[in-house]
C-alpha cells in the first residue's frame, strides 16, 4: 500500500491556514483514495506543511509556525510504532535544526545518516539556503566533552519515559522509549570523548608553543597575541594558556552569533580581576567578564530596548582556584553558571549582538584594564542549551 502526504487545505475544513493530509492507495497502480486530515495532534491553528516521511514509514517530519518554537518556522518530528499505528505527539527537532529564523523544509537521505534542511540562519549566501546536517545523538548533556555520572543518572531518572534526550537507540532517532538499549549506548561511552554536532567551537588550549590555538570543532582557529605563555600540564583539563593582564589575548572570527538563537559558552578559568573580560566581541558586548565594581561574574549580552540590562551575579571567582564559568541563552532566559550551578538568571526577549569578531582574554576594543590576568582552559561554544 502506498501513501502520499500533502499540506494543502483541500476541503477548507482543516485546523489552521494550512494542514497536513495523507492519501493512500492499495498498490502503486491503484488510484489514490480521498486525502484524510492527520488531525489536531499534528496540525495546529497555524501553518503546518512540507511533510517528509522516512523510508520505514515510522517518522514524519514537517514544518510549522505554531507558537512555542525557536523561530518564525520550526521543524518537527512525529513517530509511530508501526505503519498501522496512530501517530504520537510532535516533537520540536531542537536547536541543531531550528534557529531564530525560518526552517521551512527538511529532507532525509535514504540511509538516515544526513538531513538536508532549508534554513534562513546566518552564514548562508541568500535569504534561505540548503544546509546539510549529519545525524548524531547528543550524549554529552553538560558540555564537558564526555559521558559521565550526570548523563547516566539522567537516563536512569527517565527510565520507561519518552524523554527525547535519552532515547538514542536504535540510531538515529530512537524508538520512543528509554530502556536498556539507550543505557548501553551511554555506558559504552563513559569517560570517552563523544562527537557533538552542536559544538560549534572548541579551543582546548593544549598547545605547547606557537601563536595559534586550534579549534578542534570547526574552522575558527584563534591567533595568540602579546606573548602569552603555554602551560602544557598546567590546565584543569590537560594544558592551558596564561595571560598577563596587560596585552595578552586571543582573537578569531565569530564562531556563532548569539542573536541567532539558543546557545551556550563555557570555559575554565583561574584568576582574573574586577573589570577584566573572559570572552567578548571587538565592538560588541562582553559575553563573560568580571564586574568592574565587585569582581563577580557578569554578562553584557542583553536584549534591545528599555528592558535591557546587564546580568550580574554575586559570585566572586578570582580566589586562586579553577572555576568553570558559563553563559546560557535558551530563547527566553539568560543564565550565568559557576561550577555547574546557576548563580544568576533572568528573562529576556532576545539578544543583541553584532557578531563581528571574537576575543578570549580581553574586552571590547582591547581597552586597558579589560585584559584577563590568569589561566584559561577548554573554551567551548554550543548552538544549544547546555545544563551542567
């Protein structure tokens, strides 16, 4: 029996301005039956369209501009146990696929190893470009590059639920149920490095010499200025770089524009003083810095308009110890992290960022007094929400 999906409001009796219907036939030579609306579980009161079904008939992908997504139009997936079962509840495909702009269509390759999407995200050459996304499960929940106790405990806590972040087996999309198959995947990766398609930049800072720090996740190698000192065995995670607070810093092109949608940035630091920056943009906000008055962790990433404000914490981190600091934007909330704990958060309607460059170890315009004095290690940037 064949089937065909359409997103045309054929009878004017749908749920929104454009609905998804299915038409079936008994054989490839049989005539199509009358299209049937897939119902309110899949269709919303907005525009739902561009359906794409997997080869096994168990997964349906489509786009929708209904509320609750990441942008103007998001990609969703819905599954069923067999071709004769009813469809489950749609799940947003998340920040790997969706941005703050439009993602109007998706296509899956026959071997289910790669997705092709149409997206208006930044970095393209036109108003809406075609992007290729390899399909890989995100096994590293806290953004430290490996599977550990947090991930295993999360799988156990979600046992026998349909939690998408834990349902990774069978690859590539799971089976809608967290069970022993999923636990085995995570267990086999304990303490090992794992591939994460949402990691857009990673500077391990493990070099032993030279004026280049390599990006192991992308193409954003950074140039080291001012004679900073490499410490091959002096980092929290292997090596680190030591900055003098006077003219040492690292510069690169923008790996990600915070204004595009949810993202996370984390780094290990040891040192710093009031007014000094950890990560910033040349002519834009400091992503992570130390408050000039108190020396506590803060961010200048904020929304536009009268409601915009700095996000300040009351956590001082220049105590001579290593600390993992981070900033997370989930599309509605800003969060500052220190050592896996949220130390400050608030609601913001969006972020403003020119996205015109990237500094590690100095503030905007390389202003005197903004250079970081201390050690920096393992800087990571993700285009998703990381929760340590």
